């Protein structure tokens, strides 16, 4: 009897441990990540109705909008963590742990300097910001929103420094461990929010503390444990900081900076555009649809997570067939996720009622439809962009990212003002602005691996 029960697990183990060593490592991480991401998705889904009911839909929209505005300061990362990810993977592929440690130490030093300076500057400027006017809220809320801004901004600064450990772990082709760090922060946040609901009245300040403090505490502990354990040879040390190596990080990082900036601008601007044109209640509606269909991308990310750094290694070793096989499997996954997304769209209204409670938030079907279209486009291009990021072929993506934010904002405003498409305009504009993932990235992949072209295709 026990033998029959174990048959599926034995079969699964055989599949995981079959193939190239790089593939085995990726499959083990994917299998582990499924469990971790499953917990993460469940927590994200539970947190939305809990937080909406703890405060209310309008105040939750304020939280989302303010987080989006402050999220713009992530520009000051200047793409260094993504640059570190590639440089660390390259150093590992060449067998140089000393060089990898230097890149880690130098990245920590640079980001500490940058975000400490930005934090002190914000503490001064925040006294002069009229948040109630910026968010079009009653003057009486100014004091509360100002305190909320300080909490959220401090969280952003700290997490950008402390999340370097996640970049290092992911670059070492162990994204499941990185995901585990994140999910632990979510678990503790959920527990604190649950306690708040049972013991206190709704408060944006208390909600912010619950959602910000736990992830930072977990990241601090993770930095200590990993750099004292398995990653001790990469532990950041002052003696290993070499600002002469910063050039290598900045050259690659500045490109990632522009690319990341385009994505941040598009996502974070959406909440502000909605708040100013339709009110913060509609920010909540948009984000609920976003979180709902983002489940699909989170599933894709589980499979894609090992591919970035594994592509770096495979490309440096001229193992092009391994990369092609990977893309083929990701295309098969896309078809499966498209079918799932169709079911999600069909049952969306029922899911929202079950998830949030009847009458909590009204969400139009058209908003769901455009969210469905956008995320399928986004997922399709993800595998090609991921591969190109891994081999640092960023020129085309860099150039398109300069254009896409302007195209996004212009399209969104045009659709709102002249076609009266409502909140759906933001998803439509996002789909239009993602021309790189939909067209250019697949073309670039084809030119690099099939046609073996160089020039702009590989830069």
C-alpha cells in the first residue's frame, strides 16, 4: 500500500533528477518554489480583504497610492542589484569567489551611501509636502499621511539595501531560498494584521507598521544567517569594498536602472493617474484585478526564476541548445496559463464576491477583460526578456524603455480623456507600452540564437 502511494513521488523524483546538472538544479528550485509561491499567493489573497475591512476601501486606496509614489524612489537603486546578479553569476561561472565577494561588498557600500543620503533628504523635504493636496484628501488627514509617508519611505530604503542577499542567492541559481525569505516576511505581516483586527480600531499607521516592519526584520535575520553560513565566502566586508569595481556594476546597472525605471514608472504611475481622475476607491478596484491576474505571472515567475542566471552560465559556455529547449518548454507553459486565464476571466465576478465579500468593491467586467489581455501579453514576453537580461543583451530593451513610459502615460490619458475608457485605460496603455516584450524581445532572441547575429542584437 505504501509502495503504491510513493509511486507518484518516485516518478516525480525521476523527472527532477534527469537531464543536465543545470536543468536538475533549476527543476529542484521550481519544485520548491511552487510550495513557497503557493503560500505567498494565498497570503496575498487573504491580506487584501483583511486590510480593506480593517480600514476601508478608500483608505486602502490611499495606502496603495502613497506606496506607489514613494516607490518611485527605487530609481535610486540605479539597477545595481540586477547588475550584481549578472556580475556575480559571471564570477561564479569563471570560478572566482574572491571577485564575487568584491562585487557583493561594493554593492552594499554603494547602496548604503545612496539610500542613507536619500532618507535624510526625505526627512527634511517631507515637512514641506502637502500630502492632502497631492492625493486630493481632506486637510485633516495631512498629519496622518505625513507620518505614513515616513514609515513607508524608511521601509523602501532599508529593503533596497537588505534585499541584496536575495540578488546573491538568486544569482547562485537558488531562487527558492530567496522566495522563502519573502514569504516569511509576508507570514509575519499577516499575523500582525490579524492581531490588529482583533485588538484595535482601523488605523492606516498601524497597518503600515504591520506591513513594513516584518519584512525588514526577516531580511535582517536572513542577511546574518546566510552570510554566516552557506554564503560566508561572499560575506560583505569593508576590506573587500573596491569602488574601482563600481564601474563594472554601474555600466551594467545604469542600463537596468533605465529599464527598471520604465517598469516602475508605468506601474506606480497607474495608481496616481487613477486617484486623480477617478478617486482612491478605483485604485482599490484596479489593484484587486491586478493582484488577481498577477497570480498567473507569479506562477510564471516560479519557472522563470532559475532561467536568468542559468542562461548567463549556459551562454558563457556556448550551450545554446539548452537555452532553446528552455524557451520551448516556456512556450508550452504559456499555452497552459492562457487556458487557466480564460477560466479566471469567466469566473472573475464569482471569485471577487467569494474573496472580498458581496458588495465590498464593485469591479466592472471590462476592467477584468483588459487585465486578462495585458497579463497574457506580459507573460508571453517574459521568457525572452529574462533570457536577454541573463546574457546582458540590453541595448534594444534599453532604447525601448526610454520610449515606453511616455507612450504609456500618453496612451492612458488619451484613452481616459477622449475615449472615456475609464480605469481600463491603464491596462490598455500598459499593453501598448509593452511592445518590447511582445515584438522586439522575441525577435532579438531569434536573431541571437537562431541567426547567430551580433551587433545591436547582442549588446
